[in-house]
C-alpha cells in the first residue's frame, strides 16, 4: 500500500496494534481531567479537547522552551535592552479550540487514528503511570512528553511530533503572539494582495 494511504499515524504494525488497543479500552479507565471548551466542538469530544489543551500547555510552556544554540529569543532581546510583551498562554489563544476546527477536515480514517492516539496518550496504563496525562503535574507531563518524543515505538514518536507541530503552528499563527516574539506581522502589501 502506498505510504500516503497508510493512515495519519499508523507507521508500524506495533503502532497499529496500540491504536486499536487504545480504542478498545473503556473510557471509564481513563478519567481525563476535563476542561470546558469555549465554543461548540466540531472534531474533539470534551475529553479529547482537554487532552489537547493539556499537551499545548506543556509544549508551549514558557519554562519548557530550551535555549537554542543562537540563544533564546526573549533572552537575546533582553540583552539588547528590548522589552517585549509577555506571550499569551496557549489557553488564552485556545490552541485546543483552533485544533478542533483544523482537524475537523481530516478523513474518517485519519480522524479515528488521531482520536485513538489521544486516548492512548492520556491512558495511565499505556504510559506506565499512576495517573492519566491530564492529571499529572507539570514535571510529570513534561516527562511523559519526553518519553513519547524519544520512544523506540514509532507511533509514540510520530504522535508526539504531530501534536507538537500542530500546537506550535496554531499558536504562533495567532496575531496575539507576534509582539512577544518580535514579529511585526505580515507585510501590509502582502495582506492586501491576499484579501483582493
């Protein structure tokens, strides 16, 4: 079967088995710490929205961003004497709500795989934890994210990358984040040409 038709996250036989197992585990075993969505949901259930929001909070946490080789942007700005406004939190931007709208366009098979991945991610049993991801403290959540990022299981690595990249894309595409990273926004002429 061509690579493009293997599904969004199904990269190995082990990954497929894990996704099927996640779909078979009763919701009652997960006990996700729920958050209330700001708008009616198109793609996520309330539990899936809550999981995504918790992931976004940690992926985009101010204290979880390691400095790059060139130096952290905020630190470099401070050293140059620039004052940038504080970055809005992922919940202020409603990254999970933006993900809900974006992911509503997924094919049925890809949507099913992603929903199973989220169930797997928040399931304490599959993560060798005493509590689901949404109930862990910040250090515990960071440890689980790191474990998925560096896992030998391809489905975990792929799942981590998919969640992280979409969270970052949705967060930094919001104009409310521009000033905090020193981005003046898209050129006015470009915006006018796109609007026309």
